[in-house]
C-alpha cells in the first residue's frame, strides 16, 4: 500500500488550492507541488475508472501539472525559452522529490565523478546545441529539390549535358528524405539557426556501491510544430504525405528511367506531383507550437510522478541506480536523447543499463510496448520488452503483441542504436489521432486513467528490475515482488 509521506501530504494540501490564471505572464516560474488529491483541477479531463486506486492522485497531478506548464511557460519548441522554463520546473520538482531535507552547508562537496555515477541523490541539467527547424524542414527542402529536378528534366532536352543537374537534384531530394526522416541524421542542421536545448535528469544511486545495474525512465519536455492537415483530418494528412513523397520518388524515376518520347503524359504527371510537393511542404506550421500535453508532457510528468511514488512507497534500492530523465528537442529528431547518450556513453556501457521511453500516454486501448523504432529500422531490447510486458500482466493489463513505430520514432531509438537496452511504452492510436501534433493536444484532452495504468505498470517494472534486471523470472511473485493493484 502506498502511503504519502508527511511531506507528500503537505504537497497534496497545497496543490488542492492551486489556481492558475490564464492571463498571467507565460514566463513566470513556480515549482508546483508534486501530487494533487483534489480532482477539481482535472475536471476537464476524461472520467477515470477505478477512482479509488492509490495511484490515481499521482495521475491527477500529471494532468494538473501539464495544465500549469502549458499556461505558465508558453510554447516549448526545441531550444526555446518555454522549453527551458519547463525544464527548470521539472528540475525543481525532482529536487523536491529525491533530495533529503536541506543538507548542512559545511558538508564537503562530492568528489567530481561522472553524473550517472553520483554517490548521493542529485539533479543535473545539461545543455546541447540544436537546430529545431531542420528536422521538419526536410519536407519543403525535398519538395523544392524534386520540383527543380523535374524542371531540369525538360531543360536537358534542349541543353546537352544538363541531364546531370536533373539527376543530382532528384537524388539530393531522396537523400534528404532518407537521412532526415528515415534515419534521423543531422543532415540539414547546418543550414538552420542554432539554439541551446537542455536535458534534465535526477540520479538516485544504489545504497551499495558499485551498483549492479541502472534503470533510466524518461519522456521529453518539448512540443512539436503544428501539422495543419492532421488538425483538419488524419486522412488528409495521409493523402498529403503520400502525395509529397510521391513527388520525390517520381523525380528520381524521371531522372533515371523516363524517356522524352512520352512527352505530354510525363509532363502531366510531373505537374500533378509538383502540386503534391507544394501542398505537402505546407503541412508543418513553424509559427505555431502545439500545447503538447499528451505528446509528451504525459511522459515527462509520469517520470516525475513515478519518482514521488517510489519515494512515498519507501521502496528499497540497494543495488540499482535509478535515473529519471526529461530530454529536450525530441521533436527536432531525438536530439536530446542522442546528446545524453553521447555525453554518458562510457557510464552507460560500464553498467547493465536499461532505458524506458514514455511517449504519448493518452489512449488506454492502444497502450503498447514498442519493440521496433525509427521507421521500423531499429530493434529495441526484447528482454526489456518482455520485462515490461510481464510487469503489465502482473497488474492485470495484457498489452498484447509488441508494436512497431513504422513512421517516426521515440527516444528509445537513440539508446538502442548505441547498444543500450531500451524500449518504449506508448498509448496512442497509430492512425494518428486528430490531437497528434495539433492544437487539440491540450491538458483538457488528457486521460487520467491511462496515466494511472501506465504508472502502475512502471512501478511493477521497477520492482522486477530491482530483483533480476533484464533476466527477471517468469513468476516474479516467487522471488518476492509485490504485484501492484489490479487495473
């Protein structure tokens, strides 16, 4: 049974009186108490089942804190002031959660060690460079190169040797699409303005050193630029995506295989695909940043809520390090997760490490464990997927077969690519739903029941990982794990 500590109960009382003024300056910073027991603040979200569950106050807090972040800090594109303010808030909550009461000022500072090897609870904030517009800008760049290639196709008919230009432009468009969207490489980044983004993480070290293993749980703080067509209807988005990609592919086909004798037929098809390329390039509205409540304040704030749950439940962690990570600039192409892995790779590989990415926890019927990422090109850790699936079954939730992210990716891919065991827990329809990357992804569209179930699964996963790491037994109850409340 989880019982909030005295400090946790004080947080409950304080948060019950929390009021946010929509007119207040969006740059204001305040550390909101971690757990909200009062349901009034979340009255706009969907009705929860199992309202008596002990984890429900934490799920309600996630919704309330998301409301606070969205109203108080404003747009959170990668490297923006809004993202920084949100990360400062997350760091303050983590400090209040994992750190003991104020330590004597005369205490000797900890010897300089790598962050993930800290020997006492600490919160870190690390900066990295990001070009937030470069990732989604591949669409207009790809369209422009494809259209120019089709123009050069006809010039080559009258100007000998200019066919090379047609071939180069078409394959440059294809390369842009493959490297940016297909592989999430930083191909166009040098062409766009640079900003500074941040990762925030808290380390709760094992009581016995050295630790046997390390578990990292995290979500991302930033929000996406709005996708205009998905805001209208998901079907329109799919049509425009296929039309725009078809423009690039047809440009390559023309540059390599199409003879001029087909004349008007080729020209008509080129005109058709050029229109598709132009319309596709208008999908991303770089002037509008979505609220990002489900994608992905749900994941970032569940990470923080889990830290408080573990503290309130007085769990014992003698042999594992726990890390609660909130990355920046995920929507810019997993830049925050990649920066974190690169900065801490020696620490990550020196100890058995597992990372669970939390992504868009909104639709309970679609809650899945994702074993394949990065457009289906990267395989996540099957032992970790099995561990997460077993934890879900112990709490009464069968998540079914593992799923794949065939279009897009999560932060887990950045870890899996470097050989670190990782997987993703998400709960969103693959259609995608209309709120995905649109203005409809606001705090009043969150689902506290989905958040509660996710927290229950994560809590049980931590307990299993403490026992046996990635080799958790088939029946954890034999080894002393306590199943969470059935959901």
